[in-house]
């Protein structure tokens, strides 16, 4: 059976999704010249779509010369599908007298992964969907003063083109901050980005070719999946242990990492050891050392996503992979997004100088440099001590919100679901009893004015439909309590319905016997 997954909720028409996925299978070599593909009727049944959807996708691929139908024999991948053969661009089909833009789009490459999460919550809803900072505590007045100071002092400089590796005053304050935290960082080992999302994109462009393999957690942050899918990178998923019990530790499964490294030529690992998104788990220090020992043995670099690490709510601080690294294999990416303001789009990468040299060129080709005003304002904000104070303040606020969420879950959830106990960050991961689908639960919960992120958004293989993520940082304690009370109430009702259904089926079975 072909690995095809259509998304009916996407704005991309189903036939375009199918066309793109089939084309991608051909280019990846999974479908080769002469291979027979299923008849449209058969594939329509398999995918649960109308036959015309498949017929339209096939018609497009046939007009591109990628497939050919032979009466009585079936439809086959064509010779012309050989990767380097140039086929004339298809004429854009016209619809209602205009160009059908969808038929001109490049292959869909998994960008949808992120857009599902960033969809706006209904007005007035209590939204646990996002893992984002609390905007009511943004120190707008301090930022205004910092911005004015920047305009007065260096207004002309920030309005000019700047260096691709970052605005020097920002690099300077970041180096001071990072050194005070114990990092051995110099100007040559630091590059400013438009946030961690861009850091992932630059690293992908610098290191990964189509078909290369990357290890990452499954579930994981969908933004990294969108980047890997776009680059045609093979993503190998490693499970995350969500429960710490006797003999188990939370965080990414190191045994699975080692197995994946043994069986594949892996180019790099991309992991979030602190307050992992979406599970909230943190990898203990002994496991970090073991992970580095494994990475060193296999000589595979680790990209450490450090975006949540400064948001520790409780427990002991754990050294980062970068701080523990003795083999120079760790590249750390970080950002102002969670500790300060995601709207300013500024982050950074710490890496060996030769890697930064390469990334500087890639960054230049991508967007020349990060917005200089945003960099200069954040430099001023950090230099004046506001960043440290803001982190301290929001850490306490998020810690109280996390406590409120845990208390509400303990008070309101019916027996059955379990949830993670993060020591910081912005999200808690809930596992409903097996057989429950959080997407269905969301329909009922949404009717009562509450929304969350279904767990399936974060998986790229073997999704666990009974999971969901609760982002708590952007919600006040009262809203958290109200939202969880509704969630618990709806879940209890759904569990009762299910129990009644099972009992009725059981009685019917007994009656039949
Ligand atoms: C794990 C992780 N990495 C990266 C990002 C993107 O961060 P930025 O806003 O710095 O691009 C996010 C945002 O939610 C995230 O959760």
C-alpha cells in the first residue's frame, strides 16, 4: 500500500495533495519507472475519497508525463520520471477563466504541520493551544524607553544594512550573558537568527541534503517537522518517556536513539532536553552525559533546542548539553521568544566557528540579516538588566500557573487520564485512557468555550490519538481552573457514554447467547 496521507481539513484541495505526494514518492525513488500504481477506483476506496479526486490527480500527473495509463493494463510510472530529465512545465489549467494557482504550487512539503497549531482560537475561548508567553506582563514602557535610546544613539546605524551574523552590540551583550552562565562563547561562535525556527532552517540548509536522516523526538515541535519535510529529509522518530517511575527516567529514549544510530546513517540529532515541547519532560543530567557519550561514539552532532531552558519553575538547574559537551559536537539554538517577546523574532546559535562561518553565508542568502532595530532594542533591554528581571518575574508567574494547572487537573479529572509533571517550560502533556481520541474530545470541549492542542499535531509517525497538550503560560490561574473544570466535566461525560455503550453491547451479547 502506498504511504499516502490526505488531510481533508487542509485548505489544499485533496487532488493536489495526492498529486504532490505521488510526485514526491517518484522523486524520492519509492516509485520507479515501470511501477504500476493502483487504479483510481481502488485508490479512492483506500483513501476514502471520491474517485474523481484520484482521477484529477492522475490527469495532472499524466499531463506532466510522470505517469501513463494503458487501457486494460493499468497506470504506470513513466520513463520521463527519471529525476534529471527535464519535462516541459505544464500549462496552468484554467478555471472560471482564471489561472488555477493550486496547479502551479510546488509540491506540498508538510508546511501544514505548523499551520494547524497557529490557527486562531474562537473569540472568548479559554485557549490552552499555544505555548506562548503572557502578553499582559510585557514591559512595554521599558521597551519604549530602550527603543527611544536606540533611536537617539544609533538610529542611523540600525537603519543601514548590517552584518549577517548579527548586530555587534547585541552579540556583545549576549556573549557577556552567556559567559556569566558558564558558556565558552566568542564572537566567532555566535550567530544571531530570526528565532529558533530560522536557526533550524539555517542548520537544515547548511547540513542536510534530501534523503539525509535526522533523529528527533516523536512527538515533537511541528515547526522542525515542517522544515525537515520541506527539505525532503528523512526524519527518524524516537519516543519520549513521559512517566518517571522506578527504573525509568523521563525524556527522550536513549536506547531507541542508539538503535536508530546503529541502523541508519544519521546526519544529526535535533533534541529539546529541557521542558520538551510538547511533553514538558526534562532529560536528567546522567542521561545527558550518556547521550553525549553516544553522540561522540557515533560522531553525530546534536542540535540542542534550548528555547525553554531558562523557564525553570522548580527543582535544580541542570547543565545544558552544550555546557557538558567535551567533543564539540553540540550546536545550541536559543531565542528571546519564550523568555521575552516572540514578536521581535530574534534568537541565536552557538556553534564551532567553522559552522558559524558556513551559517553566516546561508543566513546571508536567506534574509541578509535579522532586523537591526529589534536586535538593538533587545541589546539595550538586556544591557539595562531588564531581560534578567523579566525572566525572573515571568518564571515565578509561570510557576504559579503550572501549579494552578496541576491542582486543577488533580481536582477535576476523572480517574483514567495521566499527565506529565514538568519542572518548567510552557506545557503539560495529558494521556487519556487508550481508545479515546482527543480530536473528538476537542469538538465537545470547544462547544463549551475551551480549546487545546490534540496530541496528533505533534507526531510525524505512530500518532497516539489519546494525547493532548495544555499550554499554560499565557493563561491566568482562574482561567486555567475554569478551563480544566470544563475539560474534566466533558471528559467524565464522554467516559460515562462510553461505559454505557460498552455495557449495552455486553447486555446485547448476553441476550443473544
Ligand atoms: C521547541 C521549539 N523550538 C523552536 C520554536 C520556535 O521558536 P522561535 O519563536 O524562536 O522561532 C518553538 C516555538 O514554539 C519551540 O517550541
